[in-house]
C-alpha cells in the first residue's frame, strides 16, 4: 500500500498548480477596466494615471540661479585672477530686473530668479567681497569659477514636450509634485475598482457582537478591507455568508452585478460545508483552486459575467498571504497599473530548518540585528496559519522555493518585507 503521511495536510501536492503557474493563469489576458475621469491634483494621490502627463514647456521654464549671489557674463571674467565688477542691477525670484544688466558688470541675484540674458554664471554671496566706492557698490569675484556655475538650465529637469509621467502608475506624493510643475490641475485617472468582500462560515461572528461559544470573530473582513483600500480600490464589506449553498449563490450573483471584483474568505476547501465553490461553479466559471504553497491553499479564482471572483482561504494568515500573492496582482492590473513582482531581498537566515520539496513556503519573518550589527531574518517561532499574532509581529515573508530542502543558519534567503506590498 502507498504510504501517505496522514498527519500532513499537504501530502497531496502533486497535482497542484505551482505558484508561478497560478500567477500566470491569473494575470495573463487580464486587462484594465475602461472608465476614466479627471481628478483634481489635490485628490490624486493613490489614483492610477490613465494618460501620460507631458511638459507643455521647459521645466524649469527659465535658466535661474541656484544660490543667492552675483550673476555675471563669463566672457568678462578672468578665471585666473578673479574680477571686480560694479553691481548694476538686482533680480529677486519672481520679479523683473531692477536696474540694468550690462556687460562688464554684475547683478545681485537670488535663488530661483531668472538670470538675465548673457549672465550665465553666478558666484555664491559667501565667496565674494563687497567694496563700496563713490560710484556705488562693487563685487570682488574670486578666481576659479567655471562657466555656468550655480545656475539651473531651462529644461534641465524636463524638456518641453517630454513625458513627465507615463500612464498606468499609481500616483505618489512625489508624482503630484511633478504634475504640478507642468501647471496642470486635473489629471485623467482610471475610475477606482469596486470590490466587495464576504466572509463565510456559520462559526464566524462580527466584532462588536457578544461572544458565543464555538464561534470565532471575523478577522478577515477588517483585514481584507484594509488591504483592498490600501491597494487603491473602493471596498464594501458585505458581511458573513452562512454555510448555505442557496444563500451564497444568491448573494454572489447579486454582488457580481454591482462590483468589479468579489473577494471571499473561507469556504473553498473540499470539506462538506464548502459551498462557495459550488455556487461559483453554477454562476460562472472556476479557474483554479489548488496551489502548491504553504500556507495558503486552497484558493479559487472565477468569473461571474464581467465580475472576477477570488476565493481566499479562511485561515487569516493564509487569507493575508493569498491576498498579497494573488489578489493584489489582479487588483493592480484591473485598476490600470502594471504589476511587478514585489521586491525581495537576500538576507542571512538566523535559523536552520529542513523543508519538503515541491511546494513554495512563505514563513513569517522577523528582522533583527545580530551582535556584529548585520541584519538577520528569523522565522516566527510558531507555524500555524491561524496565528493572527504572527502577522502583527512579523516584518515580512521569507520565501523558500519549491526545490529548497534545507536552510542553514547564516545562508542567504529571500525576504519580502511587507513594505514591498505597499503595507
Ligand atoms: P475554511 O476555509 O472556511 O474552512 O476556514 C478555515 C479556518 O479559518 C477555520 O478555522 C475558520 O473558522 C477560520 N476562518 C474562516 N473565516 C474566518 C474569518 N473571517 N475570520 C477568522 N477566522 C476565519
Ligand atoms: Mg468555513
């Protein structure tokens, strides 16, 4: 008889999809929603840009001084010996020239003021000596300045007509600075995705209600809502679905008409009470449901008309991980962004362990400094995928590939900080 380890619920991984296969199936052919609208610059952080932002003129528009100092024509200056010029004018930032800017003279100039034609070099005020004479003020400029010193050239940031920001990016506060520098007030962005979340299970009750024996408070709803909102989508929490095939079918089919994406947690394993799968099979199509990762499986992916459905596992740790690994790429692409694998870093393991081949494991990782000051990642002391406390104490996931069978203390491992997922 074929010996199976009955204590290992991952013993049947052979027929599953790998992580990469699952991700490819999920993301191939997925396209952004079509609607766009103009968003005011002030409200645009976190929005997804639908059209490029171009520079209508050079940025900066004028060659201007980078310092407070004195501007002069380099041709009039003796770079070996230095030169003394009369000060004949003044340029403050944003104001026209006061006085005159003639050859063989210098002008007082302040940071950000446009340099007059020909006055292409500026000396810092700290480096000059001022001399008062009967004919007015003179400035003694030391030797050694180069042509164009201390000025910022027109267009050195962005040339007229060039792309300031390409489309399909989620706008950061820095991006808003770049858009503002073009003078644009409204930017064309994708309408936000509409996501609904459901929890499932007769044992799941909502925080704020009295505790009952045998029940568990719904941790997934608040967590998933937070994850969806952080991903830039609108999110409605549609409550807990009981373990009842008909009620689940009715709720999913109604929600599918109003939302772009439905996210459920729980109820997708092969146990008797797993009706989400059944409902989804009736209403639309089911794309996959078993992935060779730990923790995580099972997970389903389906479609009801134009609405995508992702069925996450019920265990909060697995739901969290599967959201980040699979739901986040889907939401990213649907919302109009390009998806890129989260940044991972090689960090020395502060632990050793052996691992089963054939599945990818994501350990909760805790960063710490060793005595010599180098960074180590430790695995969270306990393993269970119901341990919500592990998520609040971890700094990210340690990712161990399918073929890894052993980790030795001090070896480099892949670490994905939660920050790589935008958390
Ligand atoms: P399931 O995938 O429905 O079999 O659930 C797996 C485990 O996760 C069970 O112990 C559930 O009680 C638990 N679980 C399911 N949904 C939630 C939830 N929303 N919050 C907390 N635990 C949950
Ligand atoms: Mg359940």
